[in-house]
C-alpha cells in the first residue's frame, strides 16, 4: 500500500533450477509525511453570539496547496479553562493537531481574539413638571444591537434632581456585559416650573386708616412637600379715595413655581367721615347773614382746613326767611371732597331786635370791668 504505516512484504515469483528458494515474510514501514498547519482569521473577530473559529489549512513545503486534512483544534481561555469553541469576547490559546493517516503536524501557542461588539446608544431626553414623579429613563440604540439571548442590565441615572433646572442623564451602571463596549451619549433631563394660580381677596379700608393684610387663596395648583409661600401681595401706591390694583408684589413660592393671578382684585379706599359744625352767631334784625365760624372733627393724616378745603367755599343758610327777631337754625354746605364724606351739624343764628334799648334774644357779656375791692374779681 501507499499509506503510512507497516506493510507486509510477501515474496513471490522467484525460482532457480539450481537452488531451492525458501521465502520469508518482511515488513515495509512508511512514515507519515510532515505537513504545516496554517491558521488564519485569528484577529479581527467581533462578538456576535456565534462561535468563532480560525480558518485552517495544511500544506507541505513542496506544495503550498491546502491538502484538505483533518485538523483538530483545542481552545483555552486566558485563565486556562478549556472551551469547545470560542464564543465570548476575549483572547483564547489555540492548539492544532493534524489527524490524518498519512500526514502529521501540530501548531501550538497561537491565539485568537474576539473583540467586544460596539453599541452606540443615546439617552432619550425627558422633561417633567416640578413635583411630579421621575419617569423611567430610556435610551435608543443608534448603532449595533444585542445578539439573541443577550440583554441590558443596570440603569441610567441623573446627575441630580429636585429643583427646577437641566440635568444630565448619565450611563449609570447600564451594561450589556463584557461582550460589548458601550459608546454612550448623554441626554437632558429638564424640570420645569410648576404653575400656581392665586386669587387675591379684594380689600377695603377707610381713608386715613392703616392698610389691612392682603390675603389670597390658591385657585389652581398646589405646593409640593414642605414648600411654602413667602413674601406678600402689594397694591398700587396711593392714599386717596379710589380703586387700586392688587399685584403679586413679593409673593413667591420659590424658583420652582411660576405664580400668576386669576382675574383682577382691587383695593378700595373709601371716604372718611368729616364733621363740620356751624358755630352759633348773632345779628341784629335787618343785617346781612354773618360769616359763620366752623369747627371740624375727623381730619386724617396731616390734613387741615387749608389743604382740604383749599378749592372749596362754603354757603350758609338758615332754616326760614328772617322776617322777625328770633332764633334760626344755621346750616353750611359746600361741594364734595375727594377723601371725605361731609356731615354738617347746624348752629343757631340769633336775630336781635334793632334799635337802642332793645333786648337781645340771647344774653351775652359785652364787657367786664375789674372791681378793686380786694375780692380778686
């Protein structure tokens, strides 16, 4: 035979007229030819969940053509553990042996490397209103995907949260395992202001009084947790009688809230009461009405006759036509004032008879003469 191994040599076909030929059996040993093992594709392999084997060929020095021999491969991890065939990312030691009847050869200390697959992922931007629960943080695969049976573990995380503002969405402990390298693009997590609509309570005061507290109620929305209002409402400046708009002033719930008004609210200043009293006076029958003296009660602030009545004049009258001496009720009137409601109290006009020796309707002291009698009067 032509195959490697031991073969019997069986003599035959020899004869001699002069000799007696005795045949004996022999053996022929054919040694296996040496062949070289070539391993290709040891580098450039990328994990995809499938087995990764090098491309194997065997040839002789005389003939580089692949002989198509059976080559047995064995693999070891970097830690020395044997594996049937490499699948996971990593570096494996490869040993190769020719398993053939006519050829022999081996190759050791070769290494095949499977690189982790690259996954490009991007966090999806998220937005919530302050006080709302955080949504689930999600991402999308921009390039690459997991092999069947693989899954992500861990979670994305925020660079911070709580108050209104923009925060980064970080990779956190999100992983696809050692078979993948993740190239991660951060997202933006935005917390926007919560809206609270307040309704101011209309208020009233009397001119000259101190302002009452400006109060309000929440018309729409609510505060979160231990948050509270601070500051106060305000109104348009002014102390004259009239309507003034109530505004937000310094009222605030902090930077996490946007405050606004529902409708309109007014602060009304009403007129104060001012009493004007006509002082009693007298004339003689036939005389013109006198100029009456007036007294006042109820001025506010630093108001006085000069600045309150600077543009007003008084008109005086009596309760009936003066046709004879007697007592008449004297009244005063004037135009309306901006900040006061006028209340008039009447006085008396005493009309005395005219002429010498007539008696006064109402007695009064014309003069006083000091008496020097030691009495002290």
